[in-house]
C-alpha cells in the first residue's frame, strides 16, 4: 500500500479542482468553497452571507425545500452550507451509486437557486429561533463575548451567524443583491474525494459549474485586526451557574507569518496536549477544570489565540489568575529544549491523523487554497515543524503574545463573580457585563 | 460473531510465529467474519480469556487500538454510582512503572491520541496512533491493566475533575440535566436509573479502596476485548500481545446483580424550571434492548419520524407549524431494554404542550396507518449513509466493531443490522410502533423558562 497518496489537481472553467481518490468505501464527498465569507457582511447586517448560503441550498433549481430534502434522503446524500469569516462553502456526501442525480441537485443549488422570498422569510424565522436557542450554550456565549471585546473594530469581532437585531434587519432585496456580487465562478474552489476518479471528477466539475456566472467576488481586504491595549474583563451574566466558562484571548498569528510555526510549537507546550503546562497545572494538579486548552486558529488574517478553562464558580477567580500567571511565565521564561522536542515530535507524528482519509487530504488542500497559501502548504507541515528552533519558539512568544493586551470572557453569575475576579486577577483595566439573553451576543 | 474458520484454520504466517510462543501465551484462532465489502475481523482468544479482534486495513499508516471492558454503570449499586466512570479517569494515572503523567506523555510524543468513554454497559479506552507506535501502545496498555496505582491524592484530584465534568455535562447543561431526569424517572429498579457519571454526592464520596476493589474485580483479561484496526502485521501484533498480556491472571467475575424494570402501566410526568430562553420537552417510551428483533424496526421507525427535515415530526413541528427549533428521536443501543427518547425545543413564545399534542398525533398515526414505501426507502438510505460515513477512519471502524462485540457479541453486527433493515416492511414498523409507543409507558419531562429558587437541591 502506498501511503504517500496526494491530491490530484485540475482546472475546470477556470476553477481549481482538487481530487483525492479512495475506493475503500462507496462514498463521494463534494465541497465547493468561495473565498468570501462573513467578513463582507455589511455592518448591522451580520449573518447576511450565512443566510444567503443556506437559502441557496434550500432553493436549488426553484424546488421547494421539502422536495430537496426528500430527494437527498432518497439518494443517501447529505448537503450542508457553512460560512466562516473567510469562506463560504457548500459540501455534501453521497452513496456513490447516486452520484449523478446528487450532482444535478448540487449544480442547481450552485447555479440556479430561486432565492424564493417565502423560503427566505421562513429561514429568517428559523435563524432567529436558533440564535435564541444558542443562549443555552455557555461556551458559545463566551466565544461571542470574547470576539466582540477583542476585535471591536474588525469583522472578526462580529458574528457570522448574526444577532437577533442584525438578522431582523436583513431584507430579501439585500440578500439578492449580495448573491449577484458573490456567486461568481472565479472565486470558487472545488474539491472531491472518495470513490471518484479524476476523469469523472472533471465531468462532475463541468456540470456543477455550468450555470455559475463568470466573474470574481469581492476580495476581503479587512486586514489584520488589532487587540486594544489593556486587560479587559467581560462577564456574560447568567444565573444559576455552578460552573463558569473562561476564555482568555490574545492576538495570534496567520499561517504565512514567518514565526507562525514557532508559535504553534510553543503553544502546544502551553496548552495543546494533555501533558501541556496548562492542563497539568489546572486539571491534573488541582482538579479545577475538566479541560484546559490553548488554541491558535488560523485564517486569512490574524485570528485570536485563545485559552479555555471551565472551573466551578468557587475556583473561577483562582483559575483565571493561575492561567494568566502561567501565560506570563511562558512569555518571560520561554519553553525548554525538552518541551520543544516533545511538542515537535507530537505534532509531526500526529499529523498522520490529519491526512489519514481522502476526505481530510482533500479538505486540507482546499483550505490551503482558500487561505491563499502554497499548494503544498500542508504537505510541508512536518518539515516546517521540524525546523523550529528553541530560540525561534521563545522569540515568537515574546514578539506575539502581550499579557498587557488581552480579554478575559467569563460566563457566570456576575453578582457572585465580578468583585472576586477583580480581586484575583491583577491589571484589569475595564469591565463589561452583558446579560446572556440581551440579544447582543 | 458467527465464526467462519478459513479452510486452513489459523492463517499460516500467523501459526508459524505463534508456535514460537509458550502455550500459555499463545492465542487460539476462532475464525473470521466479513466487515463490510472489503475487510474482515479475525478473532483470537488467549488462554487467560483475553479476546483480540483484528481488522487489517493498510489504507493509511495509522491504527486504532481499543480496549473494551464489559463493565459500565449497570454494574454499580446505589451509593456508589459513577465508579466505572471515575475509574476510567484514574486509568490515565500513575502505575508501578510509569510516573504520573507519563502514560499520556509517552503516547502524545509518539503522535497518538488517547481517549476513553463509559456508558451503561461498557467502558472503552481508545488509542489511535501512527502504525510505528504499536509496540509502545501494547506495552503501555498492558502496564495500566496490570500495575495501576490508586493513591489517595490521585483519587481525590480526579474526583474534583469528575465533579467539574458533571457540572459541565449535566448541572449547567439543560439537555444533560433533562436527560438525566428522564432516565431517573423512567427507571426505578434497574441500574439504568442512575447516570453513568454518577450522582454528585457519590462521586465525592469514593475512596481509594472502592477504586482498588473495582480494579481487581473488573479489569481482568477475561473481561476485556482488544480491538485493533489499521496498518499492522498480524503475527507481530499477536506475539506482542501474548508477551505483554499473556501472564495476566483472569479474575473471578461476579454474577451480574441486575433487577429488571417492572412494566410501566401509567405515564410519569415531571416539570422543572431552568434558566433557558425556551421551553423543552423530553419524552421517553420503554424501548427494546439492542438484541431485540424489534430494535431494528424501531430504529427505522425513529428515522421515519424524526430523521431529517422531511420526517414526520420535523416536518410538522419545525417546517410547517414552526413550533419547534428542533426535534430528535433516539433509540438506546443497550443490552437491556432502554428508552425511545423524543426531545423537542419549543420556539420562543410557544409552550411544550403544543409540541406534545403534535407528537402524540404522529405517534398515534404510525400505529394506525402504515408508513409509505417512499418513507421507508428514505429512512433506509439515511441509515446506510450514516453507517458508511462513520467508517471512514480506523477510529470509526474500531468503535463500531468494539461496540457491537461488547453489547451483542457480534463485531460485524452493524452490517448485519443494515441487511436486516433492508428487509423491514411497513408492517414491521407498525408492529414496533404499537409495541413501544404506548402512552402508559411514557415518561415526560417538561422544562419551563425561568430561574430555579436558590438553595433547592436538584
């Protein structure tokens, strides 16, 4: 067995196509992604791109939604629309025997969505109901509060789903206008994986792209966001919490920053594994939180690096303080050679699980293209990690992470937590309290 | 499993290598069974009772090494609930030959991912690793089965961690809290009454002695099945497992002390108040055990009723009437009869009773009228897609094999069930509906909006 399989590339009607063939299961995955995501939503109409993507899928070829869903079920297929800050995608999986009719449906969604106004109104009502329902999810509330506070002047600080107010403001005409602007062939990327050969994939691509108008969608020019100076505390006030959700956010890196890999390795030492400093100190030594993680997400521009713990309300102030002390020590003292070796080995060897299926390999190739990275970006992942030196890792920590510029978002009872957090965590320069059901998040 | 020994018995290459092992460390080949269109599961039994299921899949240089113990929260007793789950946490601790944290450190440095889960009928440990790490994985897994140390400080810290996990998954989570209440209300005698994570007071009360006794009772080779899927050499695998596990002694397993649940003859209903923006409804009907013939019919029926947007309940409640944000139906895959759960979230401004009225209408309808041919076909295609999509990774395959082996004793039962599903008719579904969806066997939990009074224990 040749383990070194790699995606094949083609161009169909000017659209890059990534194909990863594997016949182990009779399934085919399709993903069509666009390089414009939620960052282009107009201020005050957050959620527009997501509504458009979902409506496109729901009105394929002018069919009623129930007909689309019944057809998908009958074929043994699934289709979903997803929107991130920098991309919007429609993806699906189908049992290989049903590929042809599945592609017809997919093509009609891409090329001939009716964007029916009745379905639009129904979708808006559903979206609003989902936003209200999201108030049950404490972790999601913490994330939204963190984003809003850490990037107040950048699209990354807004929500891709929208708020109750912003979704209410979106009208059908705005959505149709947005469709004309973004549904353009030259901004698309197509990926296919599973039980499909290159030749067949090219035929599928021809069919999928047939009715998509030519031209390019707007380019995301929002640039890198900036984290405000100071340590800001945001409490999402929710009653009856026996536990808190605590997120600490700082400015991160983007994948083509020269020190991104070095910071990635250093953050793995800090909070990327069960053996990490954060997990050992918070969970293993003190039993304060079931989990304790740090993550360095990537996007076209610099996303926030986040640290997540969820201690009981009694332990929350001490846990927040400890998290920041560990972070300050990390920046000041750096990581050790032994820690560096451990993190590099862990990252390099576990990369096997990022590429162990055709769908994952296709997805990585597509991600690289969406973010404007070299086509072999993920193929060279192990090489980049291997080349990180101790000096580079510690320099990256000092250059990128500023413990004086961060946001702490906490979900819990503000009355019980506010003063205790202010006493425990030094250097807080501002406090904001947001009711969990205010509709602002 | 229905073993199908090959004509030559044990594969030759395996026999030659295993012959070099002392008889007490040498496994017996019990046969193989197909696992989907292109793979097969081979079964081996070691003299100490350890079973090993092997599925060679060299499509990527990775493997899944899962250990399934036939012990879960069903084996616990009142006052000691949650012990299986707490113990699962402790298995990642110090051993005679590994200092605290070393187990995770060694595996993480090798590129492996580790995890574990406990449920009603089993406890499962998974290590998904690069193929090269197999010798290390076997050594460490055998080490913690043989030499785990259970100190006061380890047990104490881990109790705090589990208490925090409980707050996260149950106490501060509407869905978790509702589900726990539903099962606790529906089951009065059977051990399915208590949650796998355990009651908080029980979690905080465990001692190292409780844990030690549990370890010695249940963590024995004759109470475990190792499932290995991926890129490995079968002879080398079996030889190593023999060397590392072969000298472990089997345990005298206790007789299972399970009290069957009495039939339910009238509806049970509980109303609670939570800090949530919308009302919720959770219904539980007494359902079949996984091995019951009608479990398959009930699974297809659940798909017809609440599998995707065109399903009857979702279409009416979410799409047509816009009363609910979502509706889900779940049929427990357990050794003993569990619940058929239906949960629904009302939209803002609507009451749980409005959802319940529609649900009742639809449940009555499937008992009176047969489902259509098209509904049946759609449900089957959805189930087939779900099964196949879950088998893309070695982890997915190992989980599927281990689960069905542990609960039903048939590692390829997922495919057997799929085959049986395709034979289901509208009559089968109507029979299942009439058998299980009876109002007198229903337990209902209604969640109202608002804050609970402070100081009131759940």
